[in-house]
C-alpha cells in the first residue's frame, strides 16, 4: 500500500507539467489572417516583393533568436504599415535575398494571408492554463486527503474491487 501511495504522489506531481497550453509553430502561423496581424506581431518586414497581384513580406531571422523575435515584436507592436510608406518603399526589392532563417507571408490585394513559409524559425507558444492547474491541484489534494483518511482510519477497501 505504501508503494502505491508513493507512486500515486509522484504521478500527480509529474502531471503538474501538463497544465500548459502549447501552440505549435504551424498553429501560430495559421493564426495570422491579414497584414495587420502580421505587422502587429513582427513589425516592418525586412524585404517586400510584389508579383502578379501577390505581395510577399520577408522577415530575416538569420541573426535573431526566438527570444529576439519576441522582443522585436514587442518593440514594433504599435507598428502601422498603413502610415509607413517611406519605410515600406525602402524595403521593396525585385527578388528576395537568400537566408538560412526566415519567414515569408504572401498577401492578396485585400491584405489577406494567402500563404506563408518559414525556415529555421519556431514561433511556438506556451501559455499558462490557470483553470487546468487549479483543477489538477484540487484533484491531487482531494486524492491525497482520501488516502490519508483511509490510512489513518485503516479502512478496508478490499471488498470494493473484487480482488
């Protein structure tokens, strides 16, 4: 019985790591619906290319870690591409330059994301799940209380399971 209690407690502690919501890189990329979403998260693109009514925005990530990408986003969070015609004009290129780490977003003429691609970059997100954490802690506490009660009063549960 003692070994089963210890195993239960260790399993309960291990489950505490399961109270985070994880969004994969792919899920985060799919969440960008238009230019405003992309500009709000990543700021001004490093390069812009337009062909056949499709506009591509390239974000160069060769020297940026994921942490730096997050701080770049925080610094550019109030960036409005509509009012940055000079900055966007400087970023216009006839063809994207080659990079080892990058993100590209392609937009139609209305500004909707048509496609995206990335290489060597992960923008996966972990978020806390306070409700899940509270439920897990409550469940573990209740289970521990039942076990302590059973051990303290030496209750016999052998007839319940049929074993």
